[in-house]
């Protein structure tokens, strides 16, 4: 392999690294090498990239920058491991996943620390994500045992018919930076439970969370080649995954724009695609809603992960009669949010991931103000280049950029509406269809909007709706397929029909 060496030696925490790394109870969880074929794979010294804390700019690690050759090596390893892995009894695959789940929970504090350092989210949110990530491993450890054969009532004389699910093959997983642990386990645990082997590429902003999970997977005795993590620039690695005919499914979480490119790249080899793409969630507050409850829901729906969430409420519609009171109360709550490094005490808003996110949000704010929106919150100073003051924009017109573009920042856009039919039409006027939020005390209206809103998920009078047991995914250009639940497991399987002559 070009520009690479193979090693099994642990990577020590270097003294010149981020001082918070001294808080790691288990320094071996900080890995700087890719994990391929059961071995830690390092690039040459001049083929590494820096992972830095977005809150402080301090270096955390230098990670192997591998490319297409390494991706092919990972596919080779996954192909060798596939026959034995899928031949295991489901109970045996379940036991390995259960061990991985236990190790993740035991390492929860270290994993959360690593995540906050490389991603920036408040430590309390990182701890929550690790528990969320572990829940997928636990769920699919159980579901592995439930991929049953079904019988089909025969339409042919003297024939018996069976339908079974078999592992699809090698699964390529492409994961984002905003939920670097949960998006990996949601995909990988389902694939592994189904009997697939995995090649994965984590975002180069947040590779350390994936590599820590690989360390724990190795401790859980996942066989070599079953679970591979290839670090480096996305384009050469993802392209090799898409082009190789041995890879039978690509599961991607990211932007709709990149999702379209992946779909085109996978077309010649007719791969299965599971995609969770962009979101532009509406939150609709009716005048019969409890105002305090509506504000709480809006806060949680907009500002989790510092607004860097595909489920974030990007367009908030409030019925006109309660609109002034809502804006006033919402503005007070936003102004009170505590901004700072995620490791500081009681932080609610951390840094954005990169400078492009800051500049895009700034452009959206300026555009909305130029079109007649008003800033409700003050434009306060922040302590670093990647921090943004939480912002409330009111009276935002539908033609503003922020009302049509996904917003990955702590910026809330609020606008009034008059009638139910009007707001449903405005909420549906987007290419996206991931999630919508409704706040109303009218049960019939809740049922109507659950039917009429063109979204894969609708939350009524609450924000938290995700979990291992539910089918997560969107309509229109927000994705293909579902993750989580039995549907997420079935995505990594093929149906095989068996017809037996019973004469």
C-alpha cells in the first residue's frame, strides 16, 4: 500500500496536545490511525491532517490521511471477512454487539470528552449522544435474532414457498460531523446485525469519535475486516466505495447536494442507497397552544447542537394573534442562552464547526434584514471566530434565504400566519421533507397536520421523537429509506424466495 505502514502499537497522548486530553481515563481511546482489517493503519508523517478544537483552535490529534488505495484495502478486508461473519448464528453476532454496547457505556465519559473536543457541542449534549449511540447497538443486538423466515401461501399445486432475508454484503457508511458517534452506530449496528461487513468514512472534522468506537469494537472481538474505519479526504475514499462492485449498499448522512452526487456515482453498480439528507423543518404554533410550552419546544427544536442539526426548526410559523407574545418570550429565552466552549460549565451553545458555517449564517441574517425582517435579540460579541450569538429574526418574509436554505447555526427565523390551510401550504413549499413540528391543543388539528404535512416525521407538542426503535428518515429530497427500527435492519438485507417441490 502506498505511503502507509501497519502497526498495532497504541498511540500515546502527546504532551503538546490539548490540555483537556489529560482528563481521559483511558488514553488508548484517542486514536490517530485508521482501523483496517483489524490493524491500526498509519500514514507517513507528511500524510496526516490536524483535528482541532473549534472552540479554542488547539490541536487534538494528527490523523492518518489515507485515500483510494486504503479504501480498496478496507473493501478487500471486508470481502474476506464477509462469508464467516454472515455465516455466524444471529445469536453470536448479537453477543458481539452486546459486548460492544457494554464497552461504549463504560467509556461514556471519555467518548463524550473526545466528541466535545473535536465537535464543540456542550459536554452535556455529548454525553447524551453517547447514550443515544449505544442504544442503537443494544437495539440491533436484539434485532439480529429476529430476521425470521416467512412462509408464503402457495398458489402452485404441490409447492412450498419460503422468503428469507440474507445479508446484502459489504456496507459503506459515510457519516457526518454533527453527530459523529450516533450516526455511525445507527448504520453500523444495523449492518453488522444483518450479517454485513462494514467500511466507513467519518468526517475529517470529527474522525476521533469513530476511531474510539473502533477501538471498543476491537475489544469486543469483532473479527478483523468486519468493521473498518478509513480516514482521510472524503472524495477519493467515498468514490472508491461507490465504484467498487463488491460494495452493495452505501448509507450516507449529509447534504442533499452530496447525496445526489453519490447516487449518480453508485448508479453503474446498482447499489442500494440509504440516505438521510438535508432538512428544513417547520415549527407551527397555533393560537390554542400553551405559550410557555410552545417557547420551550421552540428552544429545544432550534438550539440543540448549537443549531447544527438536520432536525432543527429552521422556519417557525406562529399564528398572528399570539405572534407578538411568542416573539417577546422566545427572544428573552434566546438572549439568556450561555455561549462558550463546550467543556465550560452550563454551556448551552458551543462553537460552529467551521468558518463557512459562520459566513453562511451571517449572509442569511443580512439577507433577511435587507428584506424587512427585524432582529429581536442583540448582536453581542462572542469570544472566538467560530462562535455566534444566538439570534432571533422576526417578520421574516418567505423569500428570504433563511426560509429556503438549511440553517446550521443558532439563528431562529419567525414569521406570522393566519389560517391552517395557509401555513400547511407554506410549510410544504420546500424540496425538503425530513421533520415538522406542530404545537396545538386541538386533537383533530394535530391529526390533520400529521396527514397533510409532507414530512417523514411529524412531532406534535414535543421535540424528542428519535430513538433506536423508530424509522428515521424523510420524504422528497430529504432522503431515501429509513434508519433505526426493523426497517433500518432490513435495509441491509436482500429478500430471497425459495420454492420447493413438495410432491
